[in-house]
C-alpha cells in the first residue's frame, strides 16, 4: 500500500504543475475564452512535450490485445 502513495503524489504534483503552466501560458498570450484556449492547446502540448518529454528506457512494447475472456470494465475498476 505504501508504494501506491508516492506515484499518486508525483502524478498529482505534476498535474498541479501543469495546471499552473497552462494558466500562466494563457494569461501571457491574452487567451481568455474556452474556444481560444482549445485552439491553443495543440501548440501548448507540443511545446510542453518538447521541454519535458523523455525517451522511453526501452523500445519494447508491452501492450497486447485484450483476450475474449477479459472484461475491460472489470479490469479498469
């Protein structure tokens, strides 16, 4: 149980940091409407990813197709 606390804390901290960056970015650009914000979102995401994204440690893709006997709703709840 203790191991789940730290990652959740990191995600929440990153979310708050991102919220703060978005608000500042919108203010600096004079964006004050939802439509203008939505129009600016792709550019903001590209800029944010260029600054903070990291390459994966491994190129291995662990994704796999969902089997017929698996219930995605049950897995995600």
